[in-house]
C-alpha cells in the first residue's frame, strides 16, 4: 500500500506539491490566527488599564500584615479598593516554566483571570490552566 502511494506521488508531482503547500499554508494560517487572538486579548487588557488606571502592588508578607491590609484602612491620599491573595505553591522549570499558584477570587478578578468553562479546582491536587498554557 505504501509503495502504491509513493508511486502515485511520484507520477503526480504537481498535485502532490500543491497538496503539500496547501497543508503548510493552512497550518501557518491557523497558527497566525491564534497568535493574533492572543495579541488582541493582551492589547485589550493594556487598553483597559490605560483608560481605567491600574495600581497593583505585589508584596511578600505574613498573615498578620495581610489581615491588617485587608481590613480596608484608608491611607494618606489613597483608598484601598480591593485586596487579593496569591500564593506560589510550586514552580516547574524543566521543559517549560510553569508556576502553580493558589489565588482567591479577588486576586483572580484583579488579574483578569476569568473562567471560560468548567469550575475552579475544589479538591486537593486539582489545577486550572489559563488559555496561554493550553
């Protein structure tokens, strides 16, 4: 069967070449579209930050400091609107750099991590991956 296919490809060289080029162009078109969609999402997020403002501070702290900040004390010249918690659980750096984090709902909202389908992990050893990882 493989011999027959090889003979067919050698006899019809122009058609074989046309099929190969069309498969190659289709693959590059799909890759380009997915890249443009991701770029559009990042651009939209940057545009929203420009319009509405964005002041996020990441501070490594202990539990007592987090509770005092979360209480909502007003500072000198600023108001604390939201306070979220993100905890890095593990980092895998072998083939790709993957960070496993645990975050509360407020942090996910501030970082624009919206659930597209399914549910967030509820049990031990469950994870959710964002669109870029997938």
